[in-house]
């Protein structure tokens, strides 16, 4: 009898594991800084109908009203629970239940955002009840939880979940931003971390300079606060089905499942790539701003990683088992491309079925039927990685120069 594991048919899925909810079904805010258009229904429709995502992580499922909305979706038949974990939205896109939390541990130097994902609605409901004893406002997203970091890690792992530090280099509220001096192990139990999220201002080659990260999978996610931002960073995985258990195998590269590619912005387009003056945003290295010497520097991800890499190499005697990394595919979402407006985007998606198809798959000669020469040239430059970018910093996105 042939080995079923070896003869299984694997499919490729586009996956974005970090999407916020703006408002719940009662019209109350969940993520205050997110668009009120980011409802559960709108997220799932955008992901399945326009973006072409097979898997999305909704990371505000800790909220009791969000849990109630998902339960209502099950009763209505909009969602079905998958045996391998996750909720299938009308048989098209899987919703993975997640929660973003803010940790201020006695060992940390500042607040750290983390992502916790659980397999089932029942698991998330129990986790929500547990967190509710240590959170002041459980209805809102990304709330501070008053438990030690490693206690939270253990609770997530006991429930069969994933624990993933979020946007790990962002200057504010991330583990390497201000959360630790040099090493994650100052705060976290590294054996209880499943992956790390790179964030918009770094890529695999940059994060790969840190010895402490050698053994961890990287995820690239949008951290979407609006509908258009869904999928701006994502990854392609290969698995037998779009379920929690299959994604887990892909993250760990088990049983022929794998991450095929991390797809993200060119890091220079991120809001925190370069160091800048906190007032006038003049690009800086290690010097003070000549115009505002008394103002603090907002350290960019590039400089922070360079500093961390040097210090970690001095502190860690040897590299841990180093992962064989999938390729990082830099790309630009359609909304970022100069000369391509909402009407053109709608036309492309209607013609080629999804933004993922337009970004990754459709040959340029076919795109020519819907684009003028300049628009086509811009997309070709992005695919060929010949575009020029004015780097972002201090909370301002970088800009593409054609």
C-alpha cells in the first residue's frame, strides 16, 4: 500500500495572519485605531473575493462580542468549523482565531505586542475567560495583560496554540524595539515561541543577521488597520488543507508541508526603516539632528538590527540550529503603485479574479490589456526589482520613485 503521507496532494495558499477588526456587530469599536469598515464580514469578503487569500488570521477574537459574532456566523451557516482547526468562511477562506496582547513584564524594558492563535472557537472562548481576569477591558483589541510573559506563553501552549512576538523590530511596543536590551530570552521562554513576525520595515535577509532568530520561522503579515491593507504582506504555504493543524506543519516544515515564500513590502517602504529626527524627520545615523539636537532620534529598523546583530554575536557563543529559509519576495501592493488608482484596481481584480493573481501570477503581456504603458512599466519594475525608493522612517512610509 502506498504511503498516504507521500501521495497526498498539497495545495498552495496565500496567508495573512494579522488582521484587525475595527467594529463588532453591535457597532462598537474593537480596535480603536482601525477603520470601522473592518468588520468580520467585510474582512472575509475582501480576503476571499478580492485579495485571493486562502487563510486569514483575525487577531481580535479575544473580544466577547467578536466571539459571539463568530458563533452567530456558525449558526447562520456563514462559517463551519474545520476538523483540523479554524473556521471556513463559505468554503472559500479559513479564519484562524487570534489575539494580540500587550505585555509589560517585570523583566521587560517596555511594552511588547504578541500574537496568540488557538485552534477552535471553544479554545479561544476559554482563553478569553482566562485573560479576562488579567485585562481591564476585554472588549478592546491589543490590551495590556497583567501576567508574566512566560505564564502567558505556557497558557497558550497548554491550549495547543501558537505564540508569536509581533512586528519584532518596530521602535515602539515590540520585543526588539524597546522590550529587551539585546535578547528575547531576557523576557520569553524561547522553547515556547512558534515563529516571529518581521513587520513592514524588515525582510528575511535583515532578520537573518540575528543569531537568536536562527531557529525560528518568519511570518510576514499585514497588520491591517483598513480594508485596503489586507494582504499587503503575506506568505505562501504548501499544505494538504487550510486548517490550523496543517498551517502548524507548514510553519515547522513537517511532513512535506512548508512555507513556500514570505511576501512583503520592500523594507524601505516601511514606516520605520531608517533612523530620523523625532521632530523634523531628517534621516540620521548615530548623530544628533543638527537642527534639533535636543530632540530624540527615532531609531530605524535597519540601524537597530545592525546594533543587535553585533551585540548578539558577542553574547551568544554559537548560532542555534539555523533554518533553511524560504525566499523573501519583495512586492508592492496595487494601492502603493503610482498611477494605478481604485478604478484600475477594480478592473484588474474583476478581470484576473484577485490581487494576489495580479501581483504574483498574471503574465505582463496579459496585464497589458488593462493597463497603459506607464502602468505596465511600473509593475514590471516592481517584479524585476529595479524600482527606486525614498526610505521611510519615524512613522512615515517610504515612497516609490519611477
